């Protein structure tokens, strides 16, 4: 069957029963599937082992067993050493091929930028195509921490983690295609259980720019041992390791659902995702002792045993298993739909796991943690009974009477089985106040209240303009033209920016270096004369990612 599919496609090759289809989409070649170049990361080999390694005991020899050891794996390579990053068209084509080749689950341990949910995006459109055809899609969230965790003067933390210098409206650094709404977006935790469990500092936070709650779930992603090249083993960390754990778990849940129910296509994927999220365990923060934000851990730590055994799953009105309430008022009503897959009535007792929480940041360390909001409660039916084989929709209300506005509110609804069934949880998130009040652009570089180091101008050689003190500038520039950018910013004077367009290759051009706190749907940069008339359009861009810490610096949008 695999060989017939390969003949139909006209590319790809059959490696073994375990790997019935392999292809390099980046080089458009049946060769170079193995990552074996100089300094090879062996990333794909490691990810594949977490999903489906099928080692067997053999004396004292080491061996690895994946989450779904009997699974077959399609090895669809989408980037090579000669490319800085994956190509979106290659990823989309690999997704479509995986669906047509009969995959049940797709895992993508990759991502670019900071994305918004957008079905016009080529990757996210392909992800939805897979889901609509009954293929579960698991995607690693990314490894950029909290959006406020940037490089800053006198910071008492390492950037790109769970400590930061400010609190942006959206803390998201979830990459594309991890922003896909109906995929399972996976954050990274350690492998501990109970009090020993904790989130990885590097794991990317949500929510999406429109306050859609992401990531969806957490799985082990710290110091994970899995397969390497040439019968070896490697230890790696990242959401890249957490994603395949969730993908293997999804395969096990889907296997049971396909055997015991008539669910198909998107409904099958929805039920699988719901069971994984509903049965996860919300983690407590080892630093604060309070629950970890759902914007960081999703619904909680994955528990595949509970997911497989649960007779009931819960969805919200949008079909997901989290409550993205977005802008909320004093009283916000919503519904939860319970689906009973068993032939026995199921009863649950409700509580709101302590009510509502909001984000706080330690002034010295910059650590982001949760604080309980007194008086914030979820009210509704204390008992929920779901008849055998039936669904029931139950209304609830988030009550914020007396709460100070202009802050996010988040938490969980918990449903404990009256007869020992798996406990079910649903995370929620909303913003109590004006969601458009944040100043998106950073301040000028010489404004002490700037966040990223401030906005300024450079010439064609990237020398900062607006620095009138030439001698001070010379001290900051070495013979190779490198700068201490933060010191340069201190000398910047926005009222003294000048350039001389006389084609002598000395400040003929003027370019902005700008930082923004949120993704921008549209950005237009214009030059005005003294009367406010547009004399030149410098840029007219759509879909710009916000500034965040990546590749050892704060990323600007210019």
C-alpha cells in the first residue's frame, strides 16, 4: 500500500515497515533523510524516538520505548543544513501528503515567529485540512518564554524565560503553526510528578493576540533521553520533545475511540484533543506555591492513562476544550457541553479550583506568577449528570463583582467524578477591561520609560542618527563597527536626527529601528511635511510579528 502511494505521488521512498514513507521536502530528494551533517542536531531522530521507539530488553544494553511503540512513522523532512529555517510551502505540502498517505497523527516540532490564528496562513490552512480529514495535529509551542522576558539593563534574569521586565497585554511567544486553533499546542514541563512537577523556563507562553487561550497542554520536555543516530542515544530539552510525547498519547487515545465509537474526521480529532486536555493535571508553581497560569501550561500536565479511561469529555461553544472569553464584564455567561461516550450514566461534582487568578511580576527578579483574585468566582450547577451515550450543555457564569478593572482573569473549572472517574478540567481566560488600551509602539530611545531599548534611526551603515556628541559616539564604536547598543540609546536625541541625501554614501539614508509590543495586522510608515501632508510612504506592511527576545537580542520590526 505504501509503495503504491509512492508511485502515485512520484516521489518518496519506502525505508522499512516502521518507516513506510520518507522524503526530504526541503531538497526535493529521496536522499538525505538522516540528519548526519557536521554538528548534526539529530533532532528528527530524537523526536521520532519519543513517539514510536520500540526497543526490547537485551541483557544490560540500553534501549528506548516511545509513547506509542507500535506506531509507524512517516519521516517528512522539511529543512536542511543549508537553510536557516523551514519553508512554509514545504511544511504545508508535507502536511497534505501525510493526510493522503493515511497518517493518524502529525507532530511538528518546529515554528517561526510569533503567530496569530489565521486560516489564510498557508501552514495553518494545511493543519485545518488535516484535522477536517480526521488527522490529529500536535505542534510544539516554541522555546521563547514570556513575551516580557527581554534583554533589559540591570535585569536580574536571563531573557527568554519566565522572568521579565514588563507585562505586555499578550504574553505570547507561540510560533507558527503552533497558533493553529484546532491543533494541540504543546508546552514543556519537566518529567516530575506531583510536587516535583514544574514548567520549563523556556517554554513559550500564550495567549494569542485576540486572547485565544494557548498553549493547550504540557508534556515532558526537559532532559529527555531518546534515540540518536547510529543506534545511539541523546538527551535534549525543548517543546520539541514535549510535542511528540503528546502526539504519541493522541495516537493511543484515537486508537481507543476508533475501536469503541463511530467518531470520524474533525469530530474524532475534537474528542481526542478534549480527552487529553480535560484529564490533564494543573501544575502548581514551585516558586510561588500557586497554580501555574494556563497561558503557560495550558490545561495542565498530560495524563494519557486518564485520557484513555475517561468516559466523558467537555467542549466549549467554539468546539475547543478551553474557554477563551476574551473581553469580559462583571458577569460573563458561557456554556460547557459534556459528551458521554459510555453506556453508563456519569455524575460529576463541580468546583472552580479557587476562583479567578491574575498575573503578577516580582519587581526584583521579574518572575511572573499568579495571584488569586478575592471574590472572583465561577457559579453554576454543582452537580452534572450525563446520561449514557448522551450530551448535555450546562451554563456557568464568571462573577467579578467588586473586581478592579483592566487586568486579565484566568483559572480552571474542575469536575470530579462521583464514582472514581478521571477528574476533568477546563481552563479559562478573559480580560476584564479595555483590550485596546495598551500603547503598542515602544517609546523613543532617549525616553527612560522605553521597554526594549527604545526606537531610533540609523543610516545605511546602521550607525545611529540623532547623536550629536560625536566624541561619545566614537568611544562606542570599535574598528569593526560594533556597538554597545544600549549605551548608544542613552545618547540618542530624537530632536537632532539628520541625514544628507547627496549620494556620498555618508548618511544618505535614514532607517527606523522600531519595537512593538504586539503583532500588527497593518503597519504604515509615512513622512509628513510641516503641514502634515504625506510626502513619502516608507513602508506599508501587513502581518508583522511583535518584538520579543530571540537569537540573543530583542527583535525589532524594521
